[in-house]
C-alpha cells in the first residue's frame, strides 16, 4: 500500500514511517500542511495519515480541500491527547478515523489496515458471510453452518462490525469506538466480556473457534484453519 | 478639601453652581419683565381713572371735574390728579413736577421717585393729568425677581452640605470594600466584602462580588488540589518506572528479561498517559469545551443502550443490573460525554461496590445509579467526586481515581448537578440535569 503521512513532529513522523515501512507499505512523508496537501492532491494514495495541528493548512483544512476536490482516499486524523470532543468535528470534516496521540503502534497499524480494506459497498450488502458464518442484516439473524445463533442486540452489533472486517486485527479501542460509540476506555473489561460471550455462542455446538485473540493488540475474526 | 475629590459633593457643587448662575442671570430678565407687566397694569388703572374723570367733565362740566380733582387731592391716595388751565395755571388737584400740556403716558423722575403720568387735553384747552408713583412697582418687581436666586443660593448651600455628608458615607462604604479587595489581592481569598444590610446598590454589588470571590476561592482551591494530586499521582509511577529501568540497565543484558522490562515500562507509561488524558478531558469539560457541538438527543435510548452493554459485564461479574428507564426523555448535550458519564458510574459500581445495580431515568431528567455496596461515609461523599480521591478500601481496585470527577464535570457541562445519597446501605449517585437543557421531542428534528 502507498501511504501518505503528514506530520510536523520529526520523531513521531519517523516512528510512523518506520513502523509502516516495516509492514511493507510505501510511505511518503510530508512535514508541513502545504507539502502534504500538494502530495495528496497530485498523487494517488491508499491511505492518508495526517496530524490535526500542522503549520500551514492544518489537518482539517487539508481534509476539506481533499473532499472538495472529490478525492475520497481514506484519511486517519491524529489528534492531541484528551481532545476527544474534537472527534466529532474531525469526522464531520470528512475524516474516516480519528486517533489520539500518543498511541501504540499496533493501534495505528490496525486502523490503517481497516481503512485500506474498507469493503466497497457495505451499505448495500444484506448478508455478511465469513466461512460458515452468515449474518442476515435484514432479518437480523445469524447462523453458523445452518445452526441459528441467538444474539443479544449488543452482540449482534459487535459481530456485524467484525464480519465487515474479516481477517483484520481489531483493537479494543476500535471495537469500543466503532461498535458502541465509546470514545473512552472503561475500567471494566466490557470488550473482553462481550467477545467471550459471542465466542461461546458461536462455538456452542463444538464448532472450531472463529475469533482469535491477538496478544497486546485485539481480536481477529476469520474462518477457522 | 479632600472631600471635594469625592463624587457626591462634586455633583452637588456643580448642580448648586449651575442653579445659582442660571437664577442670577434670570433675575435681571425677570426684573425687567415684572416691572413692565406691573407698569402696564398701572397704565390701565390710570386710563380707567382718567376715563371716569372725563365722564364727570362731560356730565358736570369743568366745575364738576375740578371738584373731583379736589376730592382726589384731599384723599391723599396713591392716585394723584391735577387740572391745569390752558395758560398752565393749576385749577385743582396736586401733582408735583408735572409738565404742562401733556398728552398720553410719560414716566418722570420726580422728587418722590419715579412716577407715571397720563395727560389728556380737554376741548376747552384744560389739561387733565392723572399720575401714580412707580416706586411700589419697582419694589414689587425687584422682590419678584430676586426670589429665585435667593432660593437657589439656599438650595446650593444645602446641596453642598448633603454632598459632603454623602461623600463621608460613600467613603466609609468604599473604604470597607477597598480594604477587603486589597486583602484578597494580598492573597487572602477567604475575605468577603462587607454589607451594610440596607439592601441598596452597594449591598447588591457586594453580593455579586462576593459570589465571584467564592467561585475564585473554589477554583483556586481546586487548582491547588489538582496540582498537588498530579504531582503525587504522577510522580509515583514515574519514579517506579525510573527505578525499574535503572535496575534493568545495571543488570547484564538478557533479551527475554529486557523485553519483559520494556513491556512493563510501556504498560506503566500507558497508565500514566491514561491518567493525563482523563485529567485533560475533565479540564476541557470544565472549561466548557464541546458545548458548541451539543445537539438534541434521546437520553432514554442512550441510557438503555449503555445499560444493555453493561448488563453482560455485570452478569459475568456475578452481579445484576436493573433498569427503570422512562421512555422519550430528551436532552441537549454530547452523546459521547453522557455515555461516558453513565459508563463511569457503572464502572464505579462494578469495581467498588457490591450487589444489585439499579439504573433509573426519570422525568427531569434525573439519572441515578444505585448499588448495594458498603456505602460511602457522609463526610466523604463530596470528596469522592474530587480528582484522585479514593476511599481507603478502593486503593487497590482498578481505575485512575478520576472517573467520578469526570462524571461531575460532564454533569456540570450539561447544566446539571451530581449528588450522592445513602441507599439502604449502598450508594446512589444522582445527576439532575437542568430543565433548561431539555427539549421536547417535537422540537427535535
């Protein structure tokens, strides 16, 4: 993948570029908003990662310029610590995701992958299928190899999100934000509880596990084997 | 003349001076007007009398007129009459200094002061003169004209005296306020402005300023508390981290041990950063940040959703989460922050209390979360809402000690208040949202 990183802090920029480079991505680095906007408008990228506060046009200005030019490249905006209330502002400006600094690299990696592999037309799909697992969005029903799986609404939303991103690492923070709109970290293990309950229901008839735990990162939903 | 620099006597002096100057200026003009008006009146009297005398002449002839003139002279009234023969010889009456052959009105300077004369020539050449002294007229005009300036002078004097007294009183009141303000500036934030108890504008000002001082005192105390808490709560993990890294550096290199040390260090830093982030979120909420993105939202649905998510968590922990949610309650606010407030209260009940958890949402809207735990002593109920305050029994439970402070900040941001009460041994947290923030569903697009 070709990724554009717009970040004025040299240490953070190098940290992101090095990490993404080791993942096998091609990373272009812009140190100012002006350079970033120029690159974003004139070259083609799979994902753009931009800091919110930048010299020259800031992250949101770049975002608005891109969207105004009809460029739909997924954009991840990085923001300063504790400014969660700004998240809405960023998403309204056209950001696809929002991440507060400082972050664990695993978190950034998972989010960049999720952005790059966004399903083409998720809204139109009426059924999600991963292996022998089927989720009917209209009837709100789930079956595993033909066996009906009874899910609570909370679990259904969790499974739907995971099935839209099969084979990808989904961090706890991502699940909290995307599934339940929790923009904070509860001190109780909300995510682990729901994932393990979901897991039990999906494997109730002794089927092979589909949700894998990735240590220190999150969870992956993938066909067994 | 220190009191002259005060406000009230300056105003009194100014008003008195203006009144005095205006009335002295007006006195001259008033004197002329009064004199003129009185002279006209005198002229009318003279003309009427002359008319009567002429009627006597027409009826009784010159002899009758002469008799009338003699009667006038004998009576010695204010009106004088003189009859002069065509050769200038007096026939009857008396009018000292009268000129001969006078026709019409004239004012003359006589030996008894100014006088007004009216002369008429009779057909036989006899000259009839009627006159009266102008001295009483002048005296009355002067009296009329000088009344306002004298009154003004008295008023100006009184104004100055009252101004002086008001200045002394003002100065005394302001000295009290100024003294208290100086004490506050010197660092004594507990000082309050004195009130006279009269309920006047000074008292009202003092009440307002005292409320401001109370708010400043609370804020400064909170700030001091937070600074102390940050120093304490962030120094300990950072010191621990430093010791651990130093010990690891001194030990011989060992890949497995080094990885473990680094992982532990990152975990410790993440916790510290989480504390920082929580502190900043509280600070932003308290500063009112995020209010601009407030929108009308279905609080009932939000509470129900969040409780549903937590029901599973409670169940896994062997607890029960009960809900009593009135439907269709709307609020103008931030969904993300309100969800966090409820989640923090539920986290708190799960981590630090026991038994059944009851979430209730009633009209108001009033949101409450009750538990059946050991309860919080009354003396500590306010303190648990402070940053970093933890009950002794909770020291080792998970959390940053900031969750409830965040809830309080979110409640305040939404114009609400959070309160705590005992609930059958347990604790009930109650958030009362301001009715002003409530919107009926009809108003929600």
